């Protein structure tokens, strides 16, 4: 994913607001790139069947997600 100057600036603003630390463009670009990579690694879409099983489990008071495996 290509980060735009606008993405970096928005990240700088959010980072400063949340942590009280101003990042220069280079620092913000590095941190934002790492964050995006982490999200790409951990995000895994679920199937409709897995989603339906999660909903059924919640209705029955079960906290353990059911999987298609």
C-alpha cells in the first residue's frame, strides 16, 4: 500500500493527539508503514459460515467460537 502525504500528515496529527509526541515526516512514515504491515498480517477475513457460527454461539450463551475446521 502506497502511503500518501495526506495519510502521513493525518497519522502525525493522531499520534500527537494520542501520545503528545510530534513526529517528523520520516518517523511518522516509518511508524505508519509498520502499523499497516502489522494490520495486514493479523487481519484475516472470516467466511460467512464462520460468521454465522459465531452468531449462533453468542445466542446460545457460548463464548467459544465455532470454526469450519
